[in-house]
């Protein structure tokens, strides 16, 4: 059920990307899709009642294996978050340029995109 | 589980408001709220490193997005919505949703990891030997800066490329070109 809620978040972002006509809204929708995917990936490695994968005082490696949440998705999502930031920077730069050129964020009025 | 579900429902409400509101600034603030809720959710999912990173990235995202919209005229989209197209779109998104729910049958059940179902997964090996092999008490640190260091290298390369691309897009036209155009106009 929690997985399905993540999927609902992704679906809302997908709806925004397809339906909205404002460029900034599309960028925001893409950010929401990224959030949904990140949470879904971390949730796959979640163990109920599990501790963070940090070796604390008085713990051995065996108890860590038995109690900790999965560290692999977390490491990959950490990379994904930073890459999403890079994507957002690039998209916002394109938005600013488009606004300077067309004077609007409305994609239906950008009709001069010819080669 | 119930706490995570509540947080996710709050995120969904924030996302809906962010997409449907007409004011761009309030929609950006709603996205920020979703990001900070995700940070809290990461804390409860046993991922403190992710929570810290998400906080920093979210603050940066807010600043960048506000930079895009501040001092801009409020764009009001006046185009009439085609009812048929909207219906088809919503239907397609729903089909994607249902198809995605079918995929969850292959996932481990909520609250169980892949480590529980299989012996000697990469995760359990990292957890068991990470501290002695890399000397890092935090297994995430051992993973990012030890076992999967090329991953971090690629991430830095991607961010470098993104910044270079953004600079190339936002760069003003050089003064030299302007002068050349002026002199051409004078010559004509």
C-alpha cells in the first residue's frame, strides 16, 4: 500500500508533465516524479523497525546485518538526488532563456522553434 | 508503516496543490514542502545521510526555482482545454498506475529487504565487511567513497556538465559580435 502511494506521487507528476502548459509547472512536475522515484527506491530497502546502516557503540557486524536497513538503495539514491539537482539547474536555465526570448512561460505560444 | 503512509499522503496533497494552483510562487513553495516532507520520511526510513542531502538540495532547488520566476510577469494560460485530450491523458496515466501496481507483486513485501530472501546479497556483504575493509563506521560512506567510488566520480562529472551547460545557455552574447554587427550596418 505504501508502494502504491509512491506510485500515486509519480502518476501526479506524470499528469502534470503531460497536461500543464506552463514551462515552470512542467519542471515542477518532473521534480515531483523524481521525489516519488527516490522514495520508492528507499522504501524497497526498508526493514520494519530497522536501524540506520551505521555501526554504533557495542554493535558487531553480525547484528548490523540482522537489524539494519538495506544500504545499497540509499547509496544509489544519494547519487540520484545530486544528479536531479543538476538536471533542475539545466531545466531552469532553459526556462529563463525561453522567457527572455518569448516573454511568456506558455508553451502554446512558443511557435517559432524552427531549425 | 502508518507514519510513512501519513507522510506520503501529505506529500501527495502537496504535489496536487503544487500542480493545480495558478500562482507560480505558491506552487514552488508547495514543492519545497514536499521536499522537506521527503527529508522527514528519509529520517524515519533509517537514512539520515539521505535526509541531510535532501535538506540541502531542497533549499538549493527552492532558490533556483524562485530565481526562474521572480520578476516575471504572471503567465496566465488562457487556452481552452480540450476535454477529449484531457480525458485521454488521465486515462493513460491511470493505465500506467495500474500497470505499476502489478509490478509490486515481484517486490519484497513492505518491511522486508532483499537481504531477508536471499543469502549473500551485495548489501549484506557490504554490511558485514564494510567496516573492517574500509574503516568507515557508516556503511553508506563506505559504499559511496569505497566500493562504488566510480559512482561518485560520475556524479561529479554529471553535475559539472550540468553547470557548464547552464552557463552556456545563460551566457550573454559576446560584445564582439554586437560590434561586428554594428560595423556591418555602418558599412551598408
